[in-house]
C-alpha cells in the first residue's frame, strides 16, 4: 500500500485518532518473535553441531581408507579395488571440506539474521 494512503487512513482527526496497533498487540507479537528467534537459534546450533560431527566422521573414515591404501603394495594400489579405495578416501575428504560452506552459512544465519 502506498505510504500516503496509509498515512491518510491513520491520520488524526475525523474520528481516526487511535494508533494502528495496541501496546498489548505489539508486546504479544514481539514475545512471539523472541520465542521463534530463540527456537531458530537453538535449531541452528543443533544443525551446526551435527554438521561438525558429520565432518569429523567423514574425515576419520577418509583417513582410515587412506591409511589402508597406503599400506597396500603397488600392485594392490593399482588394482581396481585399490584405485576405488583411494578415490573413496578423496571423496570423503572433499565432502568434509564442502561441509565448511554449510557450517559457515549456519554461523552467518546466527550472526546476521538474529543479532
């Protein structure tokens, strides 16, 4: 709605001298907003912790696979299973690195959206 129209609708005089919203309505809305913000922050914190845990797990699995690959002799490393083992270790490490973006996004949500 145009600002001029809104101002005219709620202009003083002509029997329209009441505020747009009561103090009670504003307080209730603000309380609901605070509760929702708190719930969002808690959920974001939980998601961030879960992503960090997943990232640690992926790195540990990737490292274990890499250690296993490194223990293989050249023939085993060159065989299909050895190559797949090395590729899987790399993919786990890459996926763990990519989780940094999601974790940073959740941190940004906390910082910019709710503070």
